[in-house]
């Protein structure tokens, strides 16, 4: 007959080994709740964040009414780290002021961060209608986060929170 203490120790050891292959709960970000309930991130430039995928990436839209520009920044899942990408442009299909419009955002180089066209996290487009449009809805037609591709990403953008 087997020793009961030995059996218990063997079972405890086997259970510990079985648990080693499991990933721990997502705890590196203290504001996470189960299934990301009530989960929010802060936009680095004070713009509007749009979640991409199921908590995979974010983009931030930043509007400058004076110049009529819209900047888009590609960010990680927590909107903390910029994700450089080689996209040649990002196209937005927009409904603004009752009209369908297309806005093309081009890559922006930044010598201070070492970003170049072909390896940047900032894209920018200009249109006169952006000077007077308080908000719009639209679709980002295609995003490529270095091989992770998303299409037809819908969003709503409002400048109501901006302070001029």
C-alpha cells in the first residue's frame, strides 16, 4: 500500500507543474478590470483614441482647426508606445457636414525621434473643411501594423472637447 503523504505530495507537485504552462492574469496595468470593463487610456497628444482590434493597438486623432490638419498617431494597446509603420498613406472615408469626403494622411518624418517616411508613427492630412467642421464620422480604410492588418475601422470624431 502506498504512503498517503507521498501520494498527496505527488499530486501537489503534479498540480504545480500543470499550472506552470498557464499565463498569469493580465496585471501589468492597474486600471484593468476583468474583460477590460471600464478600461480607458489617455491620448498622448490630448486627441481622440480609437481602439484597433480587440485591445491590440490604438490610433490617436489630433485636430488643428487653425491649419485644417488632422494628425493620426499609431500606438500600442495601452496608447503608451508609438508603433512605427511603413504605410505609404492612410485613407479616411469621412462623412462631414452632410458630404462624403476622402482625406489622405501622409507619413511624417521627425528628426527628433528618428522617425522617417517608411518608419513613422505619425501621419497627417490637410483640408480646408477641417477648419470649420466640428466633428465627423468615418472609416479608416486600411491599417497595417507591421503585418497585422485591419480594414474598415469605423469611428466618430468630435472637436467639442478642444480648447482654442
